[in-house]
């Protein structure tokens, strides 16, 4: 392949190939989409007189257009030339009064829905009553779709940067149908049985540790009371300080253990859905963050350096919410990141950790204990 033809592929596959005009063009897109969204919003208000369903459709379209333009501009302002291409983590699906499963068949086709209805296991059954279309928050489906296409490109001996440029522009307008279906059916996989069983085991372990801590405190108190009176106050103060440290450590570890347990449980759902994309997901390697706002990124940098080169499904997970990303470690000094809320980014070794933490902060994980886990992925 000649240098000219390679350059044309890169130029045609991404709207952000010209770094000199990228910001100006993004502002123009934001302004244009905002005006379009305003027109759709006016249409939505007018349609309420005779059709609430049509009004809701126009409102959803208006919200999508505003988010698409705004997300692209914010991503560029935040990440600048690190941004290869932006992504829109959502879609627009018209509402319907029909049953959800019939609506899905009409939207995606009966054959495709029948294929997805076959997923699930005895421990993680598919609950069809939980099937529900989504408009935003399709990060898991987009991540799986991105990884499948990337790994197919790599299997065809396409260099990582060229592969990513060819794939990234597909997510500018929203999640592909396969990504939407993955998110819909992933949510309908029921984890109740696994969570209850894990919680029983975890609570038994925590109760044992709690009893051990109480026993230690009582023993220390008895020991203190046996000392001469002039030494008791000093010993009580020391015991109280130590007890506070142990209690603080206990609750931090408890929260960390609970979140880690959820990572392992969620990984089972990941494996079921990833099979639909021909992907094999490895065991999760977990990095625990106590507070994203105050943590030093040196520990995360060291964690990332320990990952072998390859493609990874990444997950931010706290007790409140979760978010999926794709991390590609092309070499010790080159990382690519597909973040469905932002887009596709490229970083060098000394940038990746801080930017991952920044993304966690943008996701409102700041000041919350959460995990950042990575599972290696390859084609089956």
C-alpha cells in the first residue's frame, strides 16, 4: 500500500484528521446541532397537542443532537490533540405502546432478537420481563463492539493506529444496533442468585472479623484496668487511637471487598454477552481506588505497566454505578483508550494513568471508593 493511499484511508476514516481546524469545526458542529435541537424541541412542544408519542420522539431526538454536539466540543476542550475521534454514548428509539419484546422485534428484527433470547445460564438467567430499550448509557455494548472490530483488524495485520482510525468514526453518531442489543440483554441478565450467595459468604466473613475486633478491644480494656492508675489514662488513649485506626481500616476494606465481589459477579455477565461478539474475556485484574480526587497516579501507572500488551475490557465500578471502556496497550509507551462518553484517545506512558483518573472524575466517581478493572480480550 502506498503512502498516498494509506493517508487517504486515515483522512476518510476520521473527521479529526486535520489538527489545525479541529476545534473550529467542532464549534461549528456544536452550533449547528444546537440550532437543530432547538427546532426539534419546538416541534416536540407543538406535537403534544395531538400525539404524546410523537412529541416524546422529537424530544429524544433534540436531546440526542444537543448531546452529540456538546460531547464532542467538551471532549476536545478536555483532551485536545489526544482525541482521535469523539463518540456519542446513546441512540434515539421511538416510543411505542406495544409490548417491549414486540417493539424490539420491530426495531431490530425478529431473527436477531431470537438469537439474543438464547443467552443466559442456570445461575444467571435471562429475565425477559426486564428487557427495556435504552437511549443513553450504552458503554458496555459500544465497548464490546469496538473490541471485536479492533481485534479483527489486528488479526488482519493492520497496525493499531490505522485500525483505530478506521473504526472510531462509527461511534460519532451513536451506538450501533449490536451495541444497543448487547446493553439491553446484558441488563436483563439476572444476578440475584449469585449476589445473594456472595453476600451470605461475605457477611459471614465480616461478622467473624467484627467479633475478633470486639474481642481484641475487650482484652485491651481488661489489660488497661489491671495497670496502675497513673498509667491507665495513657493506655486508654493509645487503645482508643488504635481502635479508631482498625475501625477505619475495617470499613475501607469492607467496602473494597464488596466492590471487588461485584466485579467478579459482573464479569460473569460480561462473559455471557461477549460471547455474542465472538470474544473471550479473561479474569479481571482489579485496581482499587479509595478516592480518585486525592490518589497519586503513581500506583495506577505501576499497575498499568504490569499489564502485557493487548486489548482490555475496562470497567469503572462503585456501589452506585458502572461504566465500560476499552484500553489498548500497543507498547510500553503507547496506549489507546475508547471511552464511549468521550471518544477514542491516544496517550503515552506518563499520561495514561492521570487521564484514566480524570475520566473517573468526569463520571462522578470522585470522592467515592471504586474499582478500575481490566480483563484481557481476544477473538474466540
